C-alpha cells in the first residue's frame, strides 16, 4: 500500500481533514468503513476503539488536493460506521407508528411543528454567533417529523401552508423537511432513509444564516455582487455541517446540490444531467416549490397551483418524472390550502385524493355571500355535489389562516 501518494502514521496522529486509504489492525471485524475523509473527532475515537493501530493516509500533497476540492461532483466517501453513527437519527431501528386520523394526529403535529420552529430558529441564531449545531436536537426533530408523517401523512403537512414573512428562513427549512420526507416515503424509501433526508432538508439552507439581513430582506433586484454572495450560502452551509460532524452523503448531496439544475444553469458548479443524483433532483423540486409558495418581506407567496405549473413547465431544469410524482403526492390543492367551493363557502383542504386530485376532503367554515363564519362542516368532495371553484387567499377575506386551521382541527 505504501507509495508516493500515501504514508503510514500511528492512529493517534490522525487528524480531521486527512484521507484514510487503509487501516492496520489485529481486529478482523472492524464495524466502520476503513477508507474516506475524516470529518469528525468521533470517527477517530471509534477507529481507536475498534483496535486500529496505524493508518495509511494520503501524503501532504494529496491531502491538500482533497481539502481544496471538498465540494466535488461526487461527495467524498467518508469514514462512518456501517450501522448506526453520530449522524444517524436512530440508535436502533424503530417500529412503524400506528396509523391515525388527521384529527387524532393534528394536535401532536402542532407540537412537533412548534418545537421545530424553536429548534431551527435557535440553530440559525447559533450559526450567526459561530456556535455549533445542536445535532441531538436536529436528529430528534427529524425523527418526530417522520413519525408524524407515518401516523398520518396529512396532519403535519397542513401546517406547511401557514406562511409568515417574518419567519420565512426557518419556516422554509421545516416545510422542506416535511415535504421531502413525506415525498420520499410516498415513492417507497425506507423510514430510516426518509429520516436522514429530513435531516438534510432541515440543514440544506443553514449557510443563509451567514448572509446579511439587508440582502435577505431586500425588495429590489439583487446586484451581481449581492447575488454572488447569496450563492456562497451553499459553500458556507457545507463547511458548517462538515465542521460540526454532519457530513454524511445524504446531507452533503442535499446541501451542495439543491440549487443545481438539469440543464447546468444552477450553482455552485453548474452540474447537469446524470451528474445530479435522484435525491438532488428531488430536493431541488421541493426547495423551489416551498420557496415559491412562501411569504417573504419583499414578495407574497405564489398559490401552490402556480408553483406546480412552473415546475412542470421547466422540464429542462427539473426532472419531469419526479415533478409529476411530486404533484401526485402533494395534490392540485395541497392540504392546508384555502379554497372556494361551489356552494360559495371557503374551506380548508384536509386530506388529499390521489384517485381524483380535484376532489379532496375539505372543511368549510366561512360563507362568502354573507361574509361570516359558519359552523364548520366536512365535505368529501368526490361524494358530494360540490366542487372547488378556485384557490383563495386568506387576506382577501381578512382571515387568519393559522387560527382557522388550528380551530377547525382541534
């Protein structure tokens, strides 16, 4: 193994940033990968605990090359346990939660979402103050989101339609996590993988915490220099997560590639086509959908139907097959949406209908003819002589959508 590109050192001399090519140990059953970039102190500790005495690492020149190209077209393989490691949200496999109704799960999902708001806001504040990410909190939050979706896929998704411009940054992280986790489960991914994807989504925009608020809240078009600075959030986010031991392949792929596009028009590297993984393509779709539908200081969010139309019209940028699957998953009128029914009432969509997407389940609560609230009534539209006539905006009726949603479902 010894050659000009490697050197043998005692494991005690192993440091962060070194690239391990091979290990020497009397233990034949080492339960961690033995090749890759060392990205956390816990990996070094585990190597020692597994009985590794010496390691072959790339020589200084090769190590420098690795450091200079940390963000590469293919994320570096890292040394991690093959079973459960510090990045994994679960110490042991957990059973699938029992299915419940929307009403039964909604109270719990509100608690999860409220906790998520506090957790992600605290993490953004910590990053702004150069503090470490609370890994335990992120792992627990991802688990809670996944479990809520598995109990009822609609309850927590309803909350993603409550949009506030003052909380957009952490709201976007939470909503992206909920939507991409649910979509991953919908297309057949395992619970453990979906949870890891939720972690990646919660962290995909952490680099934004380093941007000046003046740029984030600017109403006018960004200058070239400002746009260049904004694009650096990808690199900053990758560096932050790598330094804090959150650099597995799923998180790295989502962090680095969520702004890439199939035609190569994205950033930071302008990757295109086959160089973008399925996960990167999924993340791009969900990220854009939630960003477009979110309220910002400088712009009101689009109606979901408009965001979906945009995605399907840009098949040169977004994977058309995955966009179609996402639309099937989320529905023409996503849960939590405010809609106007053919009987002149306003209703909140509470459950989707994948066999007939135009006729979901909705709860009516407001009569537009008299401009007043009514006793809420649930309609399963494909069983009623009713239909959705249009999507509606809460502000057009002076409706507090957050208050309404929580009232009619609790």
